[in-house]
C-alpha cells in the first residue's frame, strides 16, 4: 500500500508563519480594544454617572469594531498552533486548549455585544456596562488563563517551546487566573503573552527558511 506523501517543506513552513502573523495581529488588535474599553468603561462603568461622553463613546465604538477581527485572528492562531504541535499532542490537554480558546472567543464576542447596548441606548443603565466588563475581565480572562496554561503545558511536554516561554506562560496563566479583574489592565497580560509566542514562532520560521 502506498503511503500518503507528507507535507512539503513549503507547506510545513507556512503553518508556523501563519500562527506567528495571526498571533501578532490578535495581540495588537485585542490590546488596543482593551485599552479603549478601559478608557470608556473604567472599572465596569460603576458609579452614579452612567452617561457616556462623546470621547468615551468614540473609544468604545472603535473597540467594538476591532474585537471581531481580533477574534478571527485568534481562531486562526489557535488552529495554526494546534497544527504546529503535530499528531503527538496530548489529547486531554489539547481538548482543554481547544475548549478554553473557543469559550474565550465566545466571552469576547458576548462582551462586545453587551458593550454595544451602551452605545445604542439613549438612556444607558449600569447593567450593560457592568455585564460587558464582568464577562470580559472575569470570565473571559479566566478562560484565557486556562488557554495559556494548556499551551505552556503542551509546549513543555512536546518540547516545541523553549523553557523561558513555558515559565512565562505559566506565570501569566496563574496571574490571569488568580488576579483576574482585581488589578486594572491585568488583562493585557494575555495579548502580551500571545505576542511573545508569535514572535518566537516567526523567528523559528525565519531560521528554517
């Protein structure tokens, strides 16, 4: 029986390049959206004054427009990373990796939809603002923490990530899991980690070219 030919060298290199580029796009877009959302809805929009100033409305509008593209880039990043691990991946950890990533994207899109109600409502209430803030910084970031920890575990077991990146990922995952929304802008740890992973993958792809 004839064995199916393996991937060509060009095809093998396209996956890490795609993962790296998608990760960079995701990190930049999500970081920008998070900063803009923090400016528009500080601490979840709590307090008596629920009005959204014109400048804050513009920042929130920009953030909601960026997030869908960040989510798409993250899905591509996930798929390319999973392909990069190959068939030797641990099924249990890979399931956690895939599940946490998909739930994170769902939380991300849900938070944007909730934030959109603040823009559309003529007399906004605190519910939409608080719901968007909580969904992203509490639930979304917890799923992001699980994704980071699962990726770091796969990187360590399969030796596809260097030890410093595994350590950084473990620390970042625990920070997101434990601290969560308690510290302002702590959620930026996730896109920063994704950027580091992406730059490493691009570096490896360049060396292999």
